[in-house]
């Protein structure tokens, strides 16, 4: 059939339209933007900061709220701890990132911070998630729900047992003391990895 060039259509027009759609998809796909854009990462940090000082939250509403507020809501299975399920989803999607590439707005995960099954042993998998607020070399400051409220905490996985530097700067926040241990475990000792929504 003949195609009126004034009305568009035909193979060349369809190919051009498909090519434009592919370019747009490439520009907006998570792989191309590295988890969404820097703007989305800024929105995650802003949403986390707004919750600072809030009491009574668990990791589930805190992290879920941050992702929802930034337009990065991630559906997870209802089975198990939310941080563990969220981490699995992001790892399955290829969103795990190396510590040296972490940046503000990324998520940081920790294991063994809570005794979810009540057996007195650190065997509950990933139990805590936070939002990276800033990165200073190997040290990062993140926002998470801990000890009854949303707060700023510190992580330096390169020196996992170090709590403070010579200048008093906190390098690793103490997170949990398990029965039979002399010292609380730090964020560095509980660190499980970073991921980008």
C-alpha cells in the first residue's frame, strides 16, 4: 500500500521512530544512568535527612519511605527482614557496587545488628539498611534507624574495628553487643555492602 509522506508512517519513518525510542530508553534506563540519576540520589539524601530524629521507626518504613519519596520504590517479597530482602533484589538486578564507588544517595547494608530470631547469635543475615549522606575517602556518613530513632552514623570498612581517629572523628559507630563479646560490633564489622537503587 502507498503511504502519504505528509502523514508519516512507512518503513523509514517507523525505523526512525523506533531508533528515537531506543535512544530515549538508553538515556533513561537504570544501567545508563547508574541508578537513576544524580537528582534521584539527591532526593534520597534529602528524604533521609527529613527523617533525622524521628523515633519509633524500623528499617522497613525508613528505607521504604526514602525510596518512595525519591521515586525509586523497590518491590520486595514480604518474607524475611526487609533490609535482607531489599539487598537480595538489588543484587539480583546487578545493583551491588564496590565500596570505592559509593556516593551520596546509595544504600548501605549491615548484617548481625539485631537478633531477629531470638537465639542470641548473630545469624540473622542483613538486618539494617541506611542511606549514604556523604563520603570522605574510605569513611562514609550514613543515615539509618538505630537505637529507637533515625540518626547519622559512620562507617569505615577499611578499618572495621576503629571507632575514633586521633582527632576524635568517629570512623565506625558501635552498633550492637552480642552475648559473650567484650566489645560492641562496629558498623565496619557489620558492613555487608553497598547497592544503588
